[in-house]
């Protein structure tokens, strides 16, 4: 098409020919109608992409992303002097998570751009920003995060420190050179594997803790369900006590499902059957 109508295509791409003029030409030249439709779709796609980068390119480019990262107080020297609970609240903010997510995504893109071979080892699922942010608390405030320091906890601290130190090398290099062109290749090759290593250590540490949390949720759910079942039959559906119990049960069941999956919910129902049978037997003996 561009060979057949070079002047027309160039005029449209440079904005000198309006879309309605192109449509009129298309309707008058039936043999070119199909080709012109394809060309118009391609032109609109180019215009959309170019418009996106015109408005959002400066916002998403490396310099502004790193500037916002530092403005959001996400460097080690900014967070270390703060109190633990201040940092927790800061990292929970939506703006903080979004800013950190932009930086991690940009650094991954930089690594792929400088070392294309890293794309082959890139995981299907992108590293979680929330998990990446836990590296700050694990590395800077271990005594507040861990109840005890064992092998798994030390692994989390070690991988967290390596990850944060690596991120700092990217930020520091860009501050000094305003470019990643000469950034050390070995650091590019380390970033994604280090993110994965930290997430693996976090998962290993989390597993025993998740078992304890699941047990606590089950133990809290049982008396709530029993209390709901024991409400008088005449209790209205909109009774505040009934509504509060239903809300608490639904919230804990949802949390149980998120942490332990369907298997944990099934185990709870089995546990509940046993608890209800025990309660019924105790009631009969009391009579």
C-alpha cells in the first residue's frame, strides 16, 4: 500500500491529509477500498502510540521514575533513621507501592534492554511489589519483624540486603551518569535472579508462620459459627448481633481461603462437624 500510494500515506502520517479526505478517496476508488482501510487502522495505531508516549513518556522515563522513588523516601539512608511503625505505615501507602512498582518495573526493563538474554530467564509472574517492599522491613528492622532469628529468618535478611544493595547501585549510577549505558553488565544479570531469590526465602519463612495463622483462624471461627447457630430462631435477619456474626465469619473464611486455599476451608468444616457433635453430646449429658 505504501508503495502504491506513497504521497497519500506520507500526507496522512504527517497530518496534512484529514481522515475525511482519505475516506472520500476510498469511496471513489473501490479497488483501493480494502487497502485504505488497512492503512487507516495502521495510521490510527501509530497515532495512539505516539500520543501515549507524548503525554506519558516523560512521566514513565527513567529519570522521573528514580526522582519520584527518592522523593517517596524509599532509599536506605532515608528509611533507616525512622521508627519501625512509621516505615510500616509509609510502605502501606498506595502512592508508595505504586512508586516502588514503577521503579522495579523500569529497572527490569533496563536489564532486559542492556542484557537481552535476561528475558529468557524472566519468570512468567512478575515479582510482587508488596514482597519487594518487605525487603526494607526485613533488612532494616529484623528485630521488629521476626519473633526469633533462625536459619530461615537469616536467609530472608541476607537476600533482602543483597536486593536492596543492588537496587541502590542502579539509583546511584543513574544519579552520577544520567544514563545506564555504561552500567555494569554483571549487575543487570543479577537483578531478576535476586528478586526471585528473595521471594523464595520469604516463601520458605512464611510457610511455618502461615500454618500458625491458619490454626488461629480456625480456632476463632468455630465459636463464632456455634454462636450464630445458637441464636434464637425468632432472631430477625437484620438483627445487629446476627449481622455482626455473619460479617466476622465471612471475613475470617475469606482470609482462611486466601492463606490456606480450599484445603484449609475443607479442614475447617471437618473441624466444625466434630466441634458441633461434641457440643450436642455435652448438651444431652447436661439434660
